[in-house]
C-alpha cells in the first residue's frame, strides 16, 4: 500500500505541490492583511490612551517627550511615524515635524496613511505612519512557517486517509493484473475470469458497485468469451486441418479404386454405380480441400447451375439401396413423379444432403 501511495504521489506531485502553494500563498496574504489591520487598530488604541500625555508634551514644546510617546504609540508592524503639528497662537512647539522609526523609503510595497491626533476634542496635528509590507511579510512568515509545515504534513495524512478506498482498489487491480499475466503466460485462459472475480470480491462492499469495479467485471466476462472463442477456433482449426489432410490422403486411393473398377468384369448397372460412387467421393474430397485449405475461394469454386434432379437423386439412392440391401425390414424405393424436373442447385451439396 505504501508503494502504491508513493506511486500516486509521483504521478500527482505537481498538483499536490500546486495545492499546497496556493494554500500557503492565500494564508500568507490573509495573514499580512490581518497584521496590517491589527497594526492600524493598535495604533488607534495607543493614540487614545496617550492623547493626554501627548497633548501636555506638545503644548509645553517638549519634543523629546513627544517622541517618547510616539514610540509608545508605534508598534512592530509600523515602520515610521511622522507628526505634523497644527499651528496656533501661544504654542511653544518650534519644530515643523517629529519623526521616529526607520527613515529608509522603499520605492514599492509601502502603505502610507494619515490620521488626525485629537485630544479633548482639539486636533493637535496629523500622524503620518508607514507600513512596510516586505517587513510585515517577513515577520508574518516567521510566525507562520511552523504552521505551514504542520499543515503540509496534515494534508499528506488527510490525503492518504481519504484515498484508502482508491488505494485498495488499485492494489486489487494490480494483483489481478499480475495473476492475469501469469495465467496468460501459462496458457490457462479459462481461469482468467475467476481470478478477476475473486479480486473484485476481495474489495470492500462499498467499492464493489463502483463504475470501475463494474467495468472490470464486464471485462472479465469479455475475456471469458474471448477465451472460449479462442478455444473453439483452435478446435475448428484442428478439425479443418484434419479434414483437409483426410481429403488429401484419400484422393490417391480413390483414383486407384476408380482405375481398378474399370478393369473389373461387373454388370453394367453395378459398374455405373461403382464409378458414380468413386466420382462422388472424389468430388467430396476435392470439395473438402477447397473448403478448408482456401476458404476465401470457397464461393468462387462453387459450381451452381441448372441440373436434372432425377439423375442426382437416383445415384445416391442406388448407393443406399446397395448399402442396405441385406438389412431385414429396410427397403429403399424411388419414384420420380415430377418427370424431368430441373433446379438451380449445386450438385455436390444436394447429394450430400440426400446421403
């Protein structure tokens, strides 16, 4: 099962890696967005908490105390804060602005925002703060990388558990394929269907009705039919070869029998009957050779024509009368009430049917 799982991973690792990458990217973006929102909320909260102290330091013109309060307002995800004071009479503030934090400006990936600094309903000035997304992303990733590793291993375990049924099915199929190949190599084609059905029965009940299992069962039936047809074709070929060999072997004895019959002193009727039987046997032998050695030429070699039925039937009946003349209770007669009837037939086939 471990081997099959590793093989499935080797086939689909690109898709699994893409899924993990999409998850990591989405979670990282969501974490960065959440970190920026949290930084904004923490800044607003700190401004409200330190508004009174900031107002006192600002009115007294104590820039150092003002900067200390700004450091308390700043949080880890805010890169720089700049205070732009309002101008009003009687203030002791002499600086244009107060800055704390990193003074380096990155050309991209920075968010600049402005919020008014209000204390007791009076606006003291404006806070301009910068959030560096690169720094936030690095900080968030440092917090999330353990989570990412845990999620990847959890995903792999979930993947293995969710595919137990598929792994069992694949394992059963591979075992069935191995057994089928072994049976084919041994020539035991009749056992293929039973082997496949045993493999399907080994599956859990919930998996036996799956389309793939049903397909395998249908395939087993097709293989069984193919095996039976192959056996029948083998028997048919052996029979054809035997018939062709017998037809070939009896041609010479029939030729000798025909030649010997011509030298015998027999009544004319018996001589005609013997010669007709020999000729018919030679025709049967020729027909067997033509049928089984060159099946494609069978239709071309068929001699169909209009023949007199009386002559063809009389020859076969005369042979049967001679064959069964000594059997008690057997009397074969022939009556030609149709006169000189003719039909479009193949003479050998008609005589074969009558005999």
